């Protein structure tokens, strides 16, 4: 599938109807989503024929992109039932078979590293401090091949240090810097749109032996 | 929900020591054919908990998967076992039902999402789209 075609399909997806500010619900635009998944697949072969999880999937844009690029199985996880309803409908519209799980990421019950790749656009931690690192912690426990994630450029050094030292990453690489266009979604937004400098990261987890993880106690 | 997903999920209830596998309470199973991918199956085989998959597929009404996992070398040549593995892992869908924590018995329901839309104003044709999501825990904001 061509990049433009992927971007176009993702552009038709429904987004949050009533975004919840406390969950930092912002749509992952088709421009970023298509490029994230396209890079993951064409540069690193991390998507097609793989098991892919979309953490904090929201309306399911990244998961849908993974399925469109040939992931064998996609699982979308989010805490919010309303978003998952939209994500389910988006998957159905594109005739994609995606399993969705409603759960708080930090208390996800998961067995081992069956998932190959995690893709995510996690909350940045502006509402609940440190939640971006919670997401990364869990992603690096669950993925066996790679984790693709978006984080504010201002946190770059901190993430690089923490990922390798504390979160079980054998490598942490910024693939590129992007401008994340945040639309005027909430009452406290004064401008029509704001561009935030965001890094697209690729983390590789250190391999571990097969075990059942109780992520709630581990966090 | 596919059994591949079931093979990854474990109970997240506090205090539970071994929450895997979740027990399946079947209300409705649907079979959806999907193209077989031999390489994918061979790669994922070592990561799958075979007993959990075999037991789950039996509960879903599919009895062809052997209880004892095959040797990895068998998967290289035996297309029939690959087909059965493929069917159990990816083609059986739990459409309605619940997953139960094996220690506490607490149930996690599968929820179907319906959207009824009118196809056109003239014909008022109803299209019912049924979608699945699995719900863990209760959240209120």
C-alpha cells in the first residue's frame, strides 16, 4: 500500500466526539500515523505478519494503520469505553479484525512477550505526571521486537537515560522530530491550533525469559 | 475476540498469583476464515501456551487441535497441523460471552457495540453493525 493511500484511509476515520481532558485525548492525525507505521514497516519490518499492540489506542488510528500494513493481529488497549466504541466502529468500517481491551495500562494483566511490536501515542503527562513513562514501562515489558512511541522533544534526554537505565530498553533511538498539530479541543485552548515538537522514538526491549507478568505490582 | 488474544491476557485482580489462562464462558462463537500464513504460525508457535489454546478451542467447539503440542520440527512439514493451529488461533471468534479470573471467578464481559444507521432517507433501511470489545474493570469519570 502506498503512503498516500494509507494516509487517505486513516483520514476518513471517526475521532473523539467528547474528548476527555483528564485522559489527554488528542487524535493522532493521519499524517503522523501513516508515517509512523510506514517507517516501522519499511525501515524495520516491524509490522507485517507481526502481532501489534496499540497502547492507549483512543479511536484506533495507529492500530488500524498497522492492520492495513499487514499486521497479522492487532490488539487495541484503552481505558475509555467511549473511545473504544469509536475504535471498534472504525475497525469495522475498514473491515479490519482488531481485538479491543478496556483496561488501565498500568494494571494490564499480560503473559510474556508474545506481542512483537507496540505502537503508541501515549498521553504526554500534562494531566497525570509521569503517565508517559508508565506507558513506556509497560510497552517495553510486553513487546519482543520494538516499541514506537511519540514523546515531547523537551523530554528527549530524560527519556533516553531512563529507558536504557530503568525500563529494560537495549536501545532508544529518535527516528525523527515531528510537529504534532494539536487542534483546539478543550475550553482552556486559546489558539485554534498549536504545534508541539514531538519525537518519534524506536525502542528495542531487552529479551527476557518467558514469564507471566503482573504489571500492576511491577509498576 | 480471537484465541491468540486470549493466550496473552491474564487476570489483573490484586492478590491473584496466577491469573492465566482466563476461563472462557461461551455464549456465541463465530468462525471467520482468514488466509493462512505458515511463517507467522511457525514463528509464534514457541510463544503460545499450547494447553491454554487447546483447552480454549475445545470450549469454543473445535476439537481437532491435539492436546499435546507438536514438536517444532513437525510444523515444518505437517501442513495439516498448521491448518488446525491456524484455525484455533485466528479463525475462532468469541462473539458473546465472558472471561473469568481462574482464581476469583470474577467475570470480564465481552461487549458488543451496536450502531444502527439509516441507509438512506428514502428507504429507511437499517444496518446493524456488531462489534466486539473486551472489558476489564469498571471505570467511572
